[in-house]
């Protein structure tokens, strides 16, 4: 890949990380807000378990954000593996309650690994990898995780949206609808998924500019602000939906 390769020029200095504000913080805020929102409306997920997919999304986005601050090969490899649950969940191919449980278990495993590495004061795979290999894994596993976050939107627009009306015409639980609810008129879903494409594009551009960032230079803040804009636009879209098609649009649209 064409990322800047500067890891051999000089060693990183033993100082505290100086990049508090960046894509990691933005994704933490997004994931936490997403999780709190759906926990506060947990009755909808209890009545219709298909809505639990939002909890899985929130946990993974939150964890990807956290991983930006814990730069070790094993922890980021776990995050990359967890992120594959996003397109799997978003496709509706599997029971979303099970997907949420799996995502939660991986989050617990990642937390345990983080605690172990912090207590021991060293990275678990440190002695098994060269410096170049460690830097490569640290960067590329997180890049894959970011791309998979963007696949949430891809699954919605490419897989679910074109088929929703046709599937609902057969049955309320035809195809992926057995695992995911209809969302073609959920304005916030549209705004959020379009925003994800923009966010991931900005993050990848920032990563390209920063490269391996061995010197731990401050990260550009564009991606952080894009996260806040996406959240604001999604809330605005939700408000527009409430005064137009309404929140209970499924019966009026599909009959």
C-alpha cells in the first residue's frame, strides 16, 4: 500500500501519547452515544430482537475507537477480527442477537488483553515480531477495521435497500428481514451511513498523510469534527422523519 513508511528513520521517544483528539476519540464518542441511545430504548429491542443489531454496531465502533489509543499488534488484531462482525451483522445473514453477543464477548477478550499488557508493562507479541512487522500490523489492522466500519453503509445501500420492498412483499421475515428490520424510510439510518462513507474517507486520508507516525505527532482533527457533524445530522434527520413519514412508517408504507 502507498502509506508513508518512516519507521526506520528514528525511534519513537518515550513520552506520553500526544494525540488525544483524533478519529479514536470521535469513534469512542459515537459508539458510546450510540450504545446509550439504544440502551435507553431497549424495550424496542426486547419487543423486536432484530433491533439489537444497533447494539452490536455501537460496541464495535466504540471498541475500534478505543483501539486507536492502545497500539499493540495483538489488541489491534482482535479489533480487526471484531470489525468483521459489522458487515456480517449489517447483511442480515445471521441472527443479530447472536452477532451482538459475539461482539460483546470479543470486547471482553480485548479488555482482558489490554489489562494483561498494562499489568505486565509489555506487549504480548513483542518478542515474536520485528520492529517493522509490529509497526505494519499496528497500522494495517486498524486500517482494515476502519474500512469494515464503512461497510455498514455499504451493506445498507448495496444489499438491503434494493431488496427491502420486494422481500417485504413476500413476507415480513423474508430473506434478511428475518434478522434485520425494514429501514428504507429511516432518515437517520440514511444520514448515518452516508456519513460513515465520508468519515472513513477522511480517516484513511489522514492515515495516508501520517504514515506509521513513529514520532507520535499530533493527528489531524478533521475526522473528529466529521464524527460530531454526522451525529448532529443524524439527529436532525430523525427529527425530520418524526414530522414527515413518522416513526411507525412500516404499516403505512408496506400495508
